[in-house]
C-alpha cells in the first residue's frame, strides 16, 4: 500500500488586496514573519514583490523612507495598511480595489531572491 502524506507545504499562500490594505494569510506570512518592515514593488510580469527588511537594514538609511512600509504580523495573518500604496497597486495592475470585495492571488516564496511573489501577472 502506497500512502501520500499531507504536509503543511501543500497549503497555498494567499494575498488579499483591499482598498486600504494588503493581507497575507499565515502560509504567505511564514517566510516573512520576522520582518521589521517591507518594500513592495512590481516585476516585469506584473507580479507584486514583497521584500522583508530587517531593522538593521532599515536603520542604515540606504533606503528611501517612502519606499518602506510597516507590516503588522499576527498569529494567523499579516497586513500592510496604506491607502496610497493600494491606489498605486490598483493603478499599476489595472484593477479596481473596493472596500467590500478583496482581490485574491496565490503567493510563492523565492529563496534565491529572498522575496514573496504575489502572482498577479502573467506566467512565462
């Protein structure tokens, strides 16, 4: 008898985009759970990129202070709250973010780049 055991790795990371905040479920939060702050950008495929930052990296002063965001990490999710950021994301992705309905996307962790990728764009 061959048995396939279920593992935590099989659960999906999910990012939810709202008008005022970006939420990550616990699976998406796990790789960045010790982040002090984050940077959020977009790649050439239209995927959102979340880069965790350490306190020491933020305090070096090398980063533009307007390009880093506070992240609230809870037991079951994490959240970046910024209406202006979400307006920029909505505009860049060509999506309408409203208060009632979240746009949900799968996430993957990229070990090589040390970033969380929110799969909003087109795959190669």
